[in-house]
C-alpha cells in the first residue's frame, strides 16, 4: 500500500488535508482575486458582511476589505507557523536527542541551557527579540522559534531516555552500530508520534504568538496577517463581531487541519496500524 | 460434541454452554465456545491453557469484568442459583469481593502504590459497608496474620513497594479473602514469582482453601502447578475445552492429543541426560568478576550500593552450553550483560579466547562486539517496531562493513534456517507471534557468526509448547553450528533440558556449579536443594511421555 493510500484511510486526515489545501489555495489566489493591497481603505468602515457587493465579509474599522485581508493574511500566518516550527524542531530535536541518549554531564549541560530559555517568559522574550531585530517576517519567525524550542527538546529527551534502554536498542549496540546510527535509525523513528503531535500544536501556537506580537504593533508593517486583524478588532468586538470572527475561524480551521494531518501522518508512518486496518 | 458434566448438589459455580464473542477484527469470532464446567464445594478447579486459549475469559465473565467489546452471547453462569450474566452492574458489584474473591497475576500493579497495605484491605470492608473503621483495621491485621506475612504489625503500615513480590501476593490473597467468599478466582497468581516463592504461595492457597472450605478456580498455564494443587482440571485450547476431569487421570493418562503434547512439552519430567563434557581449552574464562550498582545519593539521601556480582569465576568450553540459574536478584542477568558488555564490570577479567573484553571501551569495544551476541528475553521489546525484520537482522553485518544487498540476502538465509522462510524479510515484527519473534531474535544473534551467544531468559516469555520448539531449534543450531551458549534462566526445568553444565547463583555469588546431571541428582548445597524442591509438580504423578 502506498504511503498516501495509508494516509487517506484516516478520514479525518483527509478532511484536514483538504482544509489545508484550501487555505494554501487562498494564499496563492489572493493577489489574483484581490489585486489591491489589503491595507487600502476602500469603503466606509464597519460595513457588515454581505451588505454590499464585493465585500462579502464587510469592512473593518478603517474601511479595509476583510475578505481581502483574510486571503492575503493566510500566506503570512501559514508561513510564520510552519517555518518557525521547523526551525524550533531543528534546534530542539537534536539537542533533546543528544541529551537523552548520552545522559550524564552532557545531559546536565544541555538541560541547564534549555532551562535558561524556559525561565524567561516566552512572550516577553519574543517581544524583546523582535524589538531588537526590528519587526520583519524573518525576525518574527526567528523570535517565535527561539521561544518555542525548549518544550521540543524536553519531550525528545524524555522519549530518548525511555527508549535508549529498550532491548532492541541494546541489540543494535551489541551488533556494533555506532551511536549516530542508533540515534537516527533505532530511536528517532520511534519518537516521531509525539513529535508530530507536538509540532502540529506548535504551528497553532506560533500563529497565535504572531497575532499577539502584531497586536502590540510588533508585526511586520508590510504584510497583513490574521493575528493583526484580530488584534485590531479586539476593541470593537461588541460593535463589529465579524472583524475578529472570520480571522478567528480561519486560525481555528488551520490549527484543526494541521492536527488532523499530523494525526494521519502519524498513523501512516506507524507500520503496525497501517497493516491492521 | 462439547465435553460436559452432570450437575450435583454441591456445585458452587456452574458454567453452561458459554459463548463469549470477541470484537470484529480479532483472530477468531468467539473467545470461548460451548464451554461448560463446574466448580464444586471445597475443590480446586484448575483451568489450564496457553496464551490465547480463552482460559481467563470465563473467569472474567464470572466477575463481570469482561473487556469492552467482548460479550457473553450464549449460555449461563449459575452461582448460588443466580445467573450471573443476567445481573446488573450494581448487583454484580455487590457480589464481587463478598461472595467471589479474585487474585491477579501481577501483585505489583494490582495494589495501589500510594496506599498503605492495611488501608487497602480495609477498603474491601468499606466497599461493602461492613464494620467500623477501627474494626476494619483489626480485621486487616487478622487477615495478614492468617496469610502468613512476617511481622504483620509492621506490614499493615507498609506501602506495597516495601514488600517483596511474594508478600504482595499474600496481601492480595488477604484482600480476596477479607469477606470470606465462597469462591476464590486466582488468575495466574504465581506466574510472576520465583519458584521458591511460588511454592509457598501455592501451599498457602491450598491451606486456606482447606481451612475455610472454599472453592477455588485456579487459572494457570503451567501443568507443574496443576499437578501441585488441583483436584480437577479443565484443559482449554482455542476457546474450547479439550479435556475435563479429575487431576490424576488427566495427568497420568491424558486422552486428548493436545493435552498429551502439553504435558510432554514440560521440560521437568526428564532428568537431564548424561552428556560428555569436552576437555578442550575454554572459550570463555570469567575470573573474579565484580559489579556494584550505586544509586546516586540525593540531598539528604545516602547513596545505595547493590553488589550484583561478587567474585564470580567460571569457564565455558567451545561448543558447550552453560546454564546460569537463580531467582530474581541473584545477579544472573547482570552476569550475562557483563559478558556481552552491556554493563561495564568494576573489576575482574572476561577472557574470550584469550582476549580480555572486560576493560575495552569505545571503538575498540565496538570492533569486538560481533564475537559475543545475545538473545533477549522479551520477544516484543527486542525488535524495533519500525524496522523490517530483514533489516533488523542485516543491520549487524552492515554495521561491520558487509554491503547492504549481501547482508539482506544473508538475513533471508538465516530466517530460513530458523524456520520462518526467507519471505519474512519484508515484514514488520508485529506481524509475528511471540515464538516467531524469538526465532527472529535468534537469527539476529547468528548474523554475525558469533563465537558465543548469551541467551537471557530467552524462552521465559513463551508458552510451553512454543518454548519446547524454540529450545529444540536452539539445540539443533547448536549441533549444526557448534555454538557455545551461556543460557540464563530462572527455570531449572528449562536448564535441565538444554544445558551441559549448570551454575547456580544467589545474591550475586555462585553457590554451586557442576554438570546438569550432578546438580539435579546430587545437589550439594542447601539452596540448590531448595530450588529443586520448589519446582512445581516434581513429585506428582505425570504421564510417561511417549
């Protein structure tokens, strides 16, 4: 059975994949459907949804098109979520793997380093980093990655600690496999499930973190994002519910889709489940 | 035609035409099929079978503890004239503990680790609303005395982790007996225990049963235990009863082919045959090996030392099988792990063909690794669930420089040799049964052409009939490839079956060593004699194996 066929056996994963593809399509089609900048004020403010042609989701406090913002924002939000998570995994997984596999002093040193990051409140650190580096997509991605890798390292370390004394790992050691091979071929594949689940949640957190940064005016001033839209609409949530509702639904659907896809990936990668179904 | 028996007045529990269905996707539709048997007043009924035979299912139905998706679809279970299958959950709960007590296999997990022993026993009374709290404690103490726990006044205030496995099982028995049930169900209560402890617990159960006139339904996989304790026996296979009757005729003259095979598969009945001990130069020489485990002390906690090996010395000749026998905590596994160098011995020498392995480290050790290989205990944990079987075997040769294609081809040949067929290469471990996985483990150990193989409890996790097959395979491979084996086991019966020489260990020291024959027929040390005496069913009448 091909990998995709195994993946597709999980209904939820398929639904998740479809939602995700729709959001990506939104991001790609945005410049075609709404060639104008989403920042331009095009109508009177506070236009409710479906009240006028060309403004299916209404306008915001400044008279900007919400539908346009939503589609343009999809690109930024997805990019920030996925890239910052990948960077966080690239830092966290190797650190956690080395700490968990070797233990002892190496573990102590790496974990104290990790704790150093964990003792500073996430959000405060992200603000400081973005403020120092100047707000831009790159600095936001980097700041989010830097504040979110410690839990990854901790999780991977714990998994490695419990797996490194399994009999199959000992068997691999006995036949003379090198430590690198054991880490990459024996243990890492067996830690994938929790990593995938954590990663899909981290994408969600990253999107939310970006929105919080935008709310404080630390977003990239050149790009529209869902976070910025929600942030800007918070003050008027009772007068104009649609301003925060639609970007909120978009974030919810994205996060849900990522979780479903993550779960499907996990099932498809797990040889045991894939053949039992 | 299902085997049945006539009901009489002194029947406590009567199971009739019971069918229990398994959820869709299981390996068969019915967990038990047309099962009928009775437990009479004051008798011990043993239900015997291998894993997957459905032997525990009927007991679970009696207790109303069938897992989700598993239902009794047909038949009845009569207990004091009531059909237990028709009871509501609430009625069932009132019955559990009060009229029917149960003991489980794993004494560690069956007790709450955060509750004192006395409180756990008192909880049984509380659940049925009996006595005042003060009386409950007094009763708990009485029960602990009755089940023979040493220092009961102290034990009542102990947490489960402070007790040994046998003591915990005694606590479980005390809890099961608290409300003086008419029927006691014991589900493999001694499987997790050492032989000497097992003998004591069996003795206790028989003793209590006679004193209280209880009926006991005893579920086990071990015919030795059956011979030791049963009045009547019911042999199950694939959810059906294959033989049912009084213990003596069944053991002495089994009618069914499966029962005969099971009894024949017990390695105990054979006194080890005389084997020629070769007088060639030793392959492995262990000299004065020491290993101490130290737990790192905490802030206010002193560090603890456990002497796992103390001055252990022994030799193993080329082509010889040496058995290391001992109970848990005897250091036998540590010895094996030191020999394969998964543990680093503190001092002493491990000479393999004159090369000292004991102090090698890093790359030097990695280069010598292929000379000693290991077969692990747990067939489920010893194979990486995400690695295909062929690759699991081939990764040793690959790590030692064989090209991948050649290594995979060799893996196929090895799988053929251990009786799985070369097609197994492409499959994942979970597609195999426990016995088959152990064959894969053996193939993996052979892949590097080792000079010595250490088998650590290699057959302990397997059913008797599978155990016999794997032992046979090992024996055959040993002849064919002139292997040298260090065979670590807690089971003297298995050791007798396969070993040329036996080394008995206790508390990290060697108590006695000698030829298998010598150890079995003329043990010198008291501890060895105790171990031999504790083997269940040793003096019981057993059928002559054809």
